[in-house]
């Protein structure tokens, strides 16, 4: 377990999971049961920076693999699921609203106290996003849900919580509401918002320039609420 401890100290949560999950046979058995795997656990492999939505691949001797999408969280209880530019986002979902969305993001950049989606724009937002909301949530969480797990690491408790990705997508909820800040809340746990922040290496770009990384689309998870609300779908957990 020393390797896992050292990884934890280095904040490399993916490496910590890869090096520790095999030391917990009950966790492996739950994964095998959930996915009908007949082979024994072989090893965990880091998937690399170019993988999509997977951080570690768990290999089994029957030739089947399970991909793990790993997120860590601390006292703030938020975690970024994904982010991208408005242009890339609109291209991804074939949305004809990029000028409208850019205007809202730039208005927010100029006045951080302004609602991203003011009340006057919220019905339009619902009309635009509702037909695609399930696809958007899946895109933010999963590449191939049929063989994925979502792994949440609680930094304070040093605890890994593991969920079957298909359970997550079936039960996170897809109703659209708006927060007090005017961000779009999807179900109970996911928030669509302007990323905000300064953005590394962007000091020379004005914050109200759409090219500023703070003007990216961001999907975030309210992890504390997720852990409480999704407790019945917890596949397994373990401390390191």
C-alpha cells in the first residue's frame, strides 16, 4: 500500500486508484458481478491524457475491460466534469444559438454578479437545451456507459466511492432549473455554467473576449449532493 500512499501525497488520484483497487477483493467482486465478468482481475492501466472520459482501465483475464472515470473532491464539494469553447459545444450538439450564448457569457464576464441566464432568457434556454439535455449529460460524464464506472475520491476521508456509470446516467435526473446565480441546473447534481476564473496563460486576453478560457462552457457536479442522493446506487467503496 506504500505506492498508493505515495501517490496520494502526490495528489495523483488516478495512480492511487490504479495501485490500490486490486488490494480490495470485495471491490473487484462487486465490479465483476455488476458487469457479468467471468475472468479474474489482472491489472489496472493508466489510460493517458488523450483518452476520453477514462483515467484507468481495469483489465480482466476473460479479455473484457472496465474503464474508470475518476474525480476527486474536497471541502468545496464541486468537480468539473468537462469544459469546452462555445463554438465546440454548439458544433457538438448542432445548436443554432452560439451568438446568443456568447452574448450571455460576455455579459457575465463584464459583471460577475449578473445572472448567466437572466429570467428573461430562461425559457429560451429551456427550449434550446431540453431536447439535447440527456445527450449533454452523457457527454460530460461518459464515453461508453456499458463498460464504465464513475469513481469519486473524497480527499478528506481518503475514500473511493464507485458507481456503475449506467446507474448514474439513469438516475441523475434531467429536469432543468436555474440557480440563484442564473446557472442552469440539470437534475439535482449537475450545473451548466460559464467557467470563470483567470485562466492560465491568458493574462493578455480581456475577460470579455470570447477567446478567454473563462468564457468556456463548463459542466460541474455537486458531489456532496450526488453522494447523498445516489447512495442506493453505490456499487462499492474503500479507504486508502
